[in-house]
DNA sequence: CTTGCTCCTGCGACTTGTTGCAATAATCTC
DNA sequence: GAGATTATTGCAACAAGTCGCAGGAGCAAG
């Protein structure tokens, strides 16, 4: 699971910024590495606690914040406003979420190109695509109503 | 401010659904009517308390929920995931929010047309525009970096 | 390996909501 | 107007985060 470990550089990254490598941070990184896709903040807290019952929420959230600054994470907000962390974002992409069934999909930049360019030209607004979650109703759930 | 009062029908609307008209609900409606644009949930709670110190948060949130079901309100989530209520939505529109200065703008359906149609055709996904908040950086804040 | 600078951690308190429950009170019917 | 129904309220507890603070611990320098 740690073959071509994409996390290997984190420690160095942190140190280069004068930040520190602590057992707590390592645990959080391990938890994040052990799963891909999306996680909510409380998911991370819970999984850390499974491994170390002494884990404190504030530490987790602060670490998540740091990791986002360093670029290893990205977060956006779910349907209910809960934080959703997206591990190791390859290229920036938005999310689509069905209000009915709760499934989510990734939206590549190309699909949103029109909107992005439009807002940029008309308003000079640069969209933070990675933070964008589009709610609505998917094909399967559109049947009724 | 209450000339052609747009709230006049609420009581009837509620009753028609077997719901009730209570002093608490009237207060909340008054607070909402006394201001247009966006409000966060806690804003509403606070303003209700200014008028009636006994106001309970749960009552406010539950009423807001009811009012949304009836169609007098719309809510989406702010930058930090906090709930933002949008009073009396005329036509459905999305929001643009600058991460730097915090200002927001409304985005008319036409501007997002491309994205909406694209997602609809490619994936059969119907976007809930009113719930969409697009984060990014506005023209003024794009100067640096 | 000791020292010291600061970053981090953990704690407790607080914010913003949400939820279950028993008591209250709108509204309907007679 | 009295009684029955059942939607609503208010409370208390909980969930998801955030924040300030004092003590502890990385890390680099000597």
C-alpha cells in the first residue's frame, strides 16, 4: 500500500516550511493514505480514534488545514455544509451531488469551461473549481416529479 | 415597507397544508420581511431574540425549514458551510463569492446556461441552481498573485 | 546532548445547527 | 364555548467544528 508512496514527500514539505513532523500528523496522514476519494472531517477524526483513542478533534482539523495549505488536500462543503476533504487532488475538478440518492461524481474542468470563461470575461471572476459542489438531481432520480 | 406585502399569503399557505400559525412564526416572518437579501441562520435567531428574548434556536431553524418547504425561502451554504437563507427568491439564481474580500454576487441562469445544459445533456443531471455557490476570486482581488 | 525557539497538542469553552421528548397550544368539530 | 387532535414549542443533549491558551515537544544550533 506504500509502494510508490505519494506521501513520502510530506515530511520534507512540512519541514521546508518550518513546520513539524509529529506522531499525530503521521497518524492522520496514514489514515488519509489508507483511503482515497472523499472523507468528511469527522470521518478522519473517527478513524484516527480507532487507531489512537487519544486523538483530539482540534488537532485533526488543524492538521487538515495545514495539509491543505501545503497542497496535499482540498476541501469543499457537502450538502449539509459539512466539510469534505478530497485527498491528493490530481487536477482540479468540481463535484456533482445528487440531492436524492446522495451519489457524487467528478466534473472535469472541460465540462465547466463555458461557465468559467464566461465569469472570467464578464466579471473578471476566477472560479475556485476545486471548491465547487453542484447540487441537483441525477438522471436516475429525475424519473419522478 | 409592507405596502404590497408579499408575506400576506403565508398564513393561508400554512393552514392549507394543515400547518399552524403561531406567534413565534409570525415573529420570524417579520424579521425576515424586515430585511432582504441573505441572512444566516444565526442572524435570524439573533434578530428574533432582540425582539423576544425567549426565542429558541430550534424553533427558528424548524420554522425556516418549513418556510423553505412552502417556497418562501431558499437556503444554500456559505464559505464556511454556514447556512445562508435567501428571502423570497424571485427567479432561481446562483451565487458567486470572493474568498478574499467576502463579497457576493448573484448569477442569473443565463450565465450558467452552458454548464446547466451541458450537464443535463451529457449526464442527465439537473442542477439545483438556487443551492449553488461558486467560490473564487473577484476582479479586484485578483490583482495580487 | 543540551539549549532554546516556536510550533503543536490537548483542553475547555463556544458557535451553529440538529434531534428526541414531554408539555403546550392552534385549529377543527360539535 | 368546550373538547379532541396533533402540530409546535422549549428543553436538554448531541454533532461538527473553531478558537485561545498554557504546557509539551520538534528541530536546529552550539
